[in-house]
C-alpha cells in the first residue's frame, strides 16, 4: 500500500507510474505511507464501556453513577499561579511594616501581575476547560468596582476577568457554537455582562450629575455657535438637493442608497430650532416611506416556502431589550422572519446611561410583549426600535 507524493493517489507497490498523475516513480522517495494520529482521550464507562461525554455524572447506557471524577488540571494550575502571587503579596507587605506608600505600591504591582496572568493564561479547547474558566471568570468579575469609589487596580483586575470571559466566550463560539453547552456558556456570559453594564451606568450617572451641577453653576451648558444667514441658506439648499437625489433613488428602486441619504437630513438647531424640527419630521417621513417601499418590493419578490411560513419564537421580547439592534436583527432573521425594519429613537444626549444602538422594543405585527414558544407568521411586519444620538 503506497501513495504518490505528487498527487496522493493510491498505487500498488509494484507500480512504475502513478495511475493518478502519470509521474514515474523513484523508489527512493516517490512513495509515502499514510499514518493515523489520535488526538486526546476517549472517556468510557467503567461498568459497560460506553463512551461518555463531558460533564456526565452517570452512564447514558447502563445508568451507573460516576464517583471521584477529576476536575480540570488546567484550572488547578491557574489557581496555583494565582496563589503564588497572593503569597508574594503577603510576604512583601510584611517586609514593609508600617510604610503605607510602599505597601500601596506593592499592592498595585501584584495586582498588575495578577491582571496580566488572568489575561494571558491560555485556555485549552476542551469543553471542560472552557466551561470551568467561564464559571471562574463570571464569579470573579466584581461589577461593584465601577461605582466610582474603588481603586484603579481593583478595576484593572475586574477588567482582566471580563477580558478572560470574552476570550472563553469567543473560543466556545468557534469550537462548539451549535451545542447546548455553548448556549449555557452564552447565558452565563450575557447575564454577567448585563450586570457589569448596569453597574457602569450607575457610576456614570453620579459623574453626570456632578458635571451638570458644575455647568449650571458656571452659567449653563455653554453657548452654541450661530451661523450667519449665508451659511443657513447654503445648508438648506444642500438638504433640498439631497431630497431630490433621494427621489431619483426611489424612482430607480435604489432603496438602500435612499435610506442612507434620508438619515443624513439634519438641520443644526443652533441655527434655527423651527427649521431643525421641520427637517427632523421630513427625515422621519422619508425614512418611513423608503422602508415601506423596500419591504413592499421584497414582498413582491420573495416566496416563502410553506414549511417556513410559521416562526416559533426561541426568545421572549425581554431577551431583545438592551441588546444592539444589529445583533437583534440577525437573530430575528435567523429565527425565520423576512420583513424587518428599524426605527430610531433619537434620544441619546451623552450616552452615559444608554448605549448607542440599544434596543428599546421589538414589535411583531404590532405585538410588543411575547414569550418564548409564541408563534408568528414568517411574513409578519417586524419593527426594531432602538436608541441613537440625534443626527446619526
């Protein structure tokens, strides 16, 4: 049994020419033997020999219960390295005695080393290691340190755990995205990230209140620059020209181009508040008109197969609230909806309490409150309403 080193075709040992590519064989180096290499270990039931998956505590075939299963050696190694750094901290603090400055410098140095270890420690690709590191990271992320009253080194360590959670999440997404294990890991990750985001907003709110008090004390929020009449006229002429281009795009069914231009119709309210309001209303009307025409065109062109005519919801309306609208749109498309449009709430001022693109609600045929398992037609009108800054 031999394989041609030029094309890989199988040939008998007495062949002079390859039957695949025709090359003449040099008996010294034209043949190669194919080898098998086995990766990792197969875990089996000690009672019946059935193969056993990750995290199982009993045999799926004979039902025998497993005892004395070992934890991840990688997590144990990681814990040992963390403990070594903590031991160094204790030893060095004892040496400095009552010297507060040296103790503070020591704490910062050790915390920096711990943060670097957390960020740079390599996690293997096995489900056990990925799962255990996600649980470890989630349990060590301290969302309370973002309230504005904690030392920067404490925030540094929590940020390192967040980075580790993101690394593990992405590794799981690549390695076993379609499995139930990934769904469980995603649930742990999403829950912790939402808690961190909420805590950060709370800290930002305190800063915002102090900033507003300062600005009000010193004469308001500042004066906006005022353009002269010539600049005002030029701006309005530019917006009117854009409206003409939008109409041309609609006549030629270039809906995406028309939508981009419609969203750019912004008049600076520092020049004229009434005109700014008028153009905002005009923009909303055009965006609505373009979106409706785009969906109408799609309805004419798309034929939905009968077997895909009903969508059973895998998420509730609460699951979408607070996520980014682009991610929500992809999830709704994956669920099976064909006609999805986005509506902006231009209500973000500084972006400290609400993220850009954060979903406020999802409406399916006018229904804004639905639960997992509810069913809707695939051709339902789906509207994603999200927060954005004015003029985006």
